[in-house]
């Protein structure tokens, strides 16, 4: 005998000896039986399927809807879809430890999802869709590490999505929570460890906040399937439930697009004020259909833009499109634009101190940072200027008209005759070559920053080919800045603001504006860095004025 064979036999003997010498205290098969009986006991079963079929006379492996593993008499599937069971799910189901399929779709179930389901660690398919289950989704479902499909759609589940729920579900291919009462934000890290995900359905809930950008790294997501086809993937707009508004409703809301309702008109068409049937006052931007390019990808692009959610962005509430009409329904901003605030008539012009100006520009930079670096698809603004910064009731700044460029272009071409952009704010490379980029947005932002702190438009009559706003500031920087802020009201009525000049706060702001509006795109910094810099300036400024006003040494 070779010496290896006895060794293997010995090991096998040892293993079987171990398993015989310490048998599990309860027979797994009995546990399964007990679990099924407890499950049955909690249900009304009006069609009497369980009552007549799940009987002691037959092995439970032959019961209706039950499948077992062949070797061991253990339940591997429990499938009772579309059978009215009526009642709640017994926690004992969590004892069916060999279960890999649990299908209770459309089974008239009520009550909570038992946390014990989190113990079914062999589960690959779980559907509780189409019932009336309520309360929270148990965080313990996160223990179902082998899950491939998680379907809790069309119930009355509420609360938030447990943040860690999918962390260990590397094999998850489908998650559907559509049609519940879930609220709160989609946890930012939810999709960080779900490389296999193909289908996400979160629509018809009360979820809010941004879509996690990790969604962009899910390479298997069935992005190409359009929503509406029923193989539906995530249409990320599903998250909010996409409802298009009808043309007739918009006609009614705007009194047939009457002159009195016009809020303004821009390069893409007119904007109307209107009240939709829910009572909400909105702004309706009707896209000029002469811009033929607008037609092609309007719906797809709107879907991208509709997902943009940020405190400092105008929300796109709805869209309306048919053959010869395209409109965006937008959040209405009652308190005018930054343009009016800076240059409007005496009545609309507000006295703005250093801190207010800084706050507005910080808000704008945060919105732009979101569009450039956080939104799951890059959104360029292409027409950033003070008239596209609007204020809500609380005077919080919101960036408007972002991403309109997307609506005017088809995916491939980066240039177009109808590209947005405004003289004075357009980056040189964008103006000349039509090359839009994050950097060209940063340029416009930089010019705006200079405008906000000098009080001069880049198109002011004092500027021209020989002297631009930027050159003017550059010329005064850093020692003669008092010359360029003369036109603004920075110093009027605020005893504190001279410290913004003396202590170099204004110099820091102008330095940032100059950097952003550098001639060469490579020299400009990112919006992310703009946010960081402005926050730092703001914090130091606040620290400075609070220490100087509380101290008695301040003599200004
Ligand atoms: C344990 O399970 C087996 C099936 O694997 C079954 O035949 C047996 O009757 C069960 N009960 C006990 C007490 O062993
Ligand atoms: C679960 O039940 C639903 C509804 O009958 C059915 O469409 C689905 O294919 C079932 N899934 C599995 C894995 O049995
Ligand atoms: C099965 O589950 C129920 C409820 O979760 C529990 O009370 C019971 O003791 C468990 N174990 C067995 C062996 O039935
Ligand atoms: C089950 O639910 C459906 C709708 O979800 C309802 O029409 C039906 O009457 C219910 N059946 C029972 C037996 O409660
Ligand atoms: C499941 O997960 C929870 C936390 O989510 C944990 O506390 C628990 O021990 C895990 N195990 C089971 C069997 O629920
Ligand atoms: C979502 O809501 C819309 C409108 O209320 C409805 O038509 C649709 O059937 C719902 N979808 C689901 C899956 O609940
Ligand atoms: C903003 O608008 C609201 C409502 O239209 C108005 O009551 C408020 O005075 C405005 N605030 C400012 C600062 O203009």
C-alpha cells in the first residue's frame, strides 16, 4: 500500500467520525417542517391551498410551492406567488436555512418583513413584491450575501433605505424598491460594492437628494434600455417617478403663454410664469424649436438634468415634449437675479456687503462643483453669468439654465451654431473654437467673481479691446484694489468691510477671480478648489470680524 491512501482514508474516517460523534442537536429537516407549519398557521389562506395540500400525510417536500434538496430533506425553495395567503410572514421562515428561493410575489401579505429573513444566508432570490408589507426594510437583509435579486416593489415600506444594505451583496443583479413610501436620501455608498448590478428600480417613492455617483461605475447597468420598455433598468429618474406634464396643462397654466406671464426670454426661448394644477407656481421654459438640434435628444438629456439635485441649483420639476413643442418646468424663483441685485434699478438693487457677496459666490461655486464633479454625468453650464443666478424667498442663490447646452447638441458634436454663451463671460477657447469644458465654465465663474466684487460688468463701457475687466483688476492687484472696488457698494453702510480690504480678504478673492479667468485653460483651478478657497476666506473673515468687534481695540 502506498502511504498516501491510508492517510486519505484516515482523514475521511476522521471527518465522518466527527460529524457522527457531534450530530446537530436538532434535525434540520424537523426544523424546516416546524417553520413551514408556523408559516401556514399565521395565514388565512382563503383559497384553502395550504389547508388542503400542506397536510401531515405527505412529506413537506411534496407540498405545493415547496422544493427540497435531493440529498437532504431541506427546503431550498418556497414559491407561492400570486396565491392569496392573507396575513403576515412568520419569523420562523428565517429557520429555513437551506432556502435559496423565496417568492411571495402578489400574496396579499401584510405586516413587517421579519428581521429573521436576514438569517437565510443561502438565499439568492427574494421577492416580496406586490404585497402590503409596511414598516422599515430590516437592515439585517444586508446579511444575505448571496442574493442576486432583491424585490420589495409595490408595498408600503417606509423609512430610509438601510445604508449598509448592499455592502456585502457582490452578486446582486437586481434591486427593485419601486412603489413604496421610502423616504430620505439614497445612501451615498449604497452601490459601492455591487459590481454585478444590472437593474435598479427606486421610482415611486418619496426619496430625495442626489443619486449616488457610484452608480456611474456600475458597468453592467442596463443603461441602453430606454425606460418605458418593460425590461426596465433604472431609469435613474425612476427615483422620483417621472411624470410628464401635458401641453394642455401648460397652456392653461400660462394663460395660453400670454405676454403678461413672460418672465424673460433668452437664447433658447421664453420663460413663463405659471401655476400648474397642483397649485404650485412654476417657471416654464419653452425651448425655441427653431433650434433644430434641440429635437433629437431632449428627453434623454432632460433625464440627466432632472437628476441634478442641489440646494443651489434650480430644480427641473417636469418636462413636456411632443413633436413640435419642448418645455422645461422649473422651480420658480421669486426674488430676481444676481444681475438685478448688482445692476438693477435703485429699488431692486440691494446693498451687499463683503460677506453677502462672498456667500452668493460660494453658493454658485458649490452648485458648479456638484455639476462638474459630483453629478453622475458631467454637466457643463456653458452660460454662467449673473442673470443665470436666481434667488428664492430666503435669498439663497440658485444657478439656472445649467446643461442647456446638452439639449442643443447631439452627443458627438461639441460645437454648434446655437451653442449658448455670452460675450464677456465666455472663455477665449470656447468663444473661438466652441470648445466647452469644465475649464470654460471656471473662466465664466472667474469673470463673475470679479464682477461681483468690482460692481462692473465685463461689458461695461469702460472696457474694450484695450482693457478688459480682468486686465483692470490685474493692474490693480494686489496693492491698488481700492481703485477697482470704488464702483461697488462694498464699503457703504458697513463699518466692518474695510477690514476686508486691509486684511487682504479682498485680495484673496480677486486673486481667485484672476486665477479662474486665466487666459490658458490649464492655469485655471477646479470648481472643487474654488469651493475650498472661498470657504477658507469666509471662515477667516468671520473669525476676524467677530474677534475685532468683540475686542475693544476696534476703532473703525
Ligand atoms: C431527520 O431527517 C431525516 C431526513 O434527512 C428524516 O428521515 C428523519 O426522520 C429526521 N428525524 C430524526 C429524528 O432523525
Ligand atoms: C416569482 O414569482 C413571480 C410572479 O409570479 C414570477 O414572475 C417570477 O418569475 C418568480 N420568480 C422565481 C425566481 O420563481
Ligand atoms: C425558529 O424560529 C422561531 C422564530 O424565529 C424560533 O422561536 C424557534 O425557536 C426557531 N427554531 C426552531 C428549531 O424551530
Ligand atoms: C388580494 O389582493 C388583491 C389586490 O392586491 C385584491 O384584489 C384581492 O381581493 C385580495 N385577496 C384577498 C383574498 O384578500
Ligand atoms: C445580520 O446583520 C446585523 C446587522 O445588520 C447583525 O447585527 C446580525 O448579527 C447579523 N446576523 C443575523 C443572523 O441577523
Ligand atoms: C408609479 O406611479 C405611476 C403614477 O402614479 C403609476 O402609473 C405607476 O403604475 C407606478 N408604478 C409602480 C411600479 O408602482
Ligand atoms: C423675496 O421674496 C419674498 C416673496 O416674494 C418677499 O417677501 C421678500 O421680501 C423678498 N426678499 C428680498 C430680500 O427681496
